[in-house]
């Protein structure tokens, strides 16, 4: 008994009896067809809820919530929404609302037909509903949904539509009449904060004829999760319902359709993240080495590991790699002993040298795979630099800095080292 009680509530989630897919990209004033897969219990219905602002002038809203009932395993219906608008689609069978799954916001593409809507005729709902406290839904905190009873037919029904998630029917507690708050009921949303939910109201005339209210559930000032459980509707991970369809005007979409843009963005983000991580790791490794060199000059295994990793690739290039460190560390001592001019600028030189030395580290680090651009330049100058004298390392910093062109501090680093070189050059010859 206990097991069944525990398991049964999860069955509706686990057993998705059927799924559905768009058969074509939704286009302005053209038919949309969807196909069901799996065993649902007819009759079915698809609810189309406008999402986001209206693309028309003055935000004229001509999109009405559509509810299309159908019995077979497919549906074909006209979409009288303007291009560049969005909607969320919920497919249900007779078992429960949202049983077939909810899409994320789908994009309406353009077409040569704009005759299905009047851009000057705003379409209001048949009745309006209100939420108190207004304009918010708070996790596990009761709200009152109410309406003017003279404007509805029958008792309104409220649906919670979660894009890409588990949509649900809002269970009504006993109705009450409150002065200035009409007829309504108290609803405690067992929805975790941060979830996007669109509340859709409808009465006996049609589901959705009372309009919709878009909201991101607030966790509340003192969040309580007492109402949350395994049944709590939320955005479900994984691919959203609806198959493959466009979700933005660029043609990017879900699934395989227009995925190239998404893939490019993902790859770019991933590579960027890896580069950033690599830069951070190199910087940390540099700091470690520097600390070790300061404390005890005996290199430890880790240093050897680092060297072993990089030696085979660039034995010739490594010397510059090392030189910056001893040069930086002894700055105060060596500089004071060798040159008096640098001591006054210690405060400035230290952080600057830090930055510049990390620059070649990072650049050599993640640009080794792409030796075309900077690998050659840095190696050349490094090869020429290390042999001569330490000051020449500073010259490397100059060259390495501007090549990256990413960091703001480079201009400063550029300015200082030239000063050294200028000093050195006249001094040496
Ligand atoms: C569009 O859908 C409507 C309603 O199902 C149907 O009557 C009409 O034949 C469809 N038009 C096309 C071109 O498929």
C-alpha cells in the first residue's frame, strides 16, 4: 500500500503516454500541423498561448489563445498569429491537461499571407481575472485568483502553462466572495521559485477565453519549500515537447531544426570557457611557481611536471618562459642592485610585470593549438630575447601584450617596458 501510494503520484510524470511534434515550422497565417506519437486517450486538444510581446505597432495584441480539439493522431489548424511573435503549445489528451507535453516559446515565421488578422483590431479576452497580491506568484505562498462573476459563464478554470515543462490544472479550493475582490479562491502554488508559468483562464465558452498572465514564480523573501514535492510542476530537463521548431527570428530552434546557430553558440561558449579556464590555470600555476621560487629555489615535482609537459613542445621557447619569473621576483633586490631608476617605480612595476608575464603564459598556453597567429610571433621574439639579457624579456612583454588585445591593462604594460628597453639600449652599447 505504502509503496503504491508513494509511486502512484509519480506515474503521470514518468509515464509520458504520448508525445507530439510540429510537422512544419509555424508561419504567419498558415496552417500548423502536429503529429502525435504513442498511446494517448482521445479526445485530444492543443492549446496555443501567445508568448512575449506583440510584434505589431503599438504592441497591438491580435493573438487570441487558441484551443483546437481533435480526435485522431494529428491536427492541422490555421495559425492566425503575426510573424515575429511567439507562442507556447500544450497538447493534452483526456487524462489531464498538459499530458502530451508543453513546448517552449515557438517562433512564428513570416509568410506572404497577412490576411488572417486585423493589425488594428485588438482582441481582448471574454473576461478578466485577477491575482491578489497583484502581479506576482510566490512559491508556496497563497494567492487569490478572482474574477467578476457577472462576466463569466459557469465557473472559470485556470491552467498553469510552464514552457518546456509540466503544465497543470490549478485545483480550486471552495469559492468565496470578497468585497472588491469578486468571486475567487485561494491558490497556493507548489511551484519552485524561478519557474516561468503562464496562468490561462477560461470558462464554459472556451479554455483560454479569459486571457493569460505571464509570471516568473518568486521564491519569496523568506522562502518556504513546505509545499514542494515530487508532484510540483516545474521545467523538466531534457528536450522540450514539440520536436523541432524555430524559437527565434534567426531560424535557430529546438532539436535538429536550425541547430547550427545554437551549436555555434554552444561551441563558442564552450571554447571560450575552456580558454578562460586554461588562462586561469596557467595563471595559478605561475603563481605557485613564483611562490616556490620565492620560498625555496628547489623545484618540486609539480614544477618538473609542468616542465615535462611543455618541454618537448618548446624547449627552445621555454627560456623566455622562465626568465620572466626570476626577473619579477628579484625585482626589488636585483633591480635595486643593478639599476637605481627602477626602484622608485616598484609599486608600478610589480603588478605590471605580473600581468605581462601572465600574458605570455596564457597566450602561449592556449594559442599553442593555433600556432598560426601568435605562436610564431611570440616564439621568434622569445628566441631572440632570452639569449641576450633579462631586460630583453621586457621586450617580450611588449610584444606579447599587444598581440592579445583583449585586456585593458595592456596599454599600461606597453608603456612601461619600452621605458626599460630605451634605458637598456643606450646603456648597453
Ligand atoms: C488548414 O486547416 C483548416 C482547419 O483544419 C483546414 O480546413 C484547411 O484545409 C487547412 N488548409 C491547408 C492548406 O491545409
